[in-house]
C-alpha cells in the first residue's frame, strides 16, 4: 500500500474524502488490530486537517464580516 501524503498537504475536500474511506474501513472490521490502529491514527490526523480548514474558513468569514461592518461604520461617520 503506498504511503498517503501528509495530512498538512491535503485540501479540505481530499482530507474529508479520505476520512470517509478510513471510517468505512474501520467500520467494516476486516483489518487486523495493527492496521486498525494505523487507520485510527490516520483518521485522527485527517479530522485535525478538516478542523483546521474549517477554523480557517470561519476566521476568514469573521474578518470579512468585520471589515464590511467597519466599512459601513466609516460611511456613516462621513454623513454626520
């Protein structure tokens, strides 16, 4: 089995798709213990990647909303 790329190099979509595959393989129960542990560890790393991407997206949205709100406040100051 080829070595998968490090989670830090994956897009959100790729990490999520691989995580779904890992979960399905774990749920099947067809792997020996050592392979199940390796899959679990990979799944944890992939979940961390997904969370990092989502947290980054939330931060970007918050910044955009804040910037838009500040721009609107600046416009209101000019009208006074």
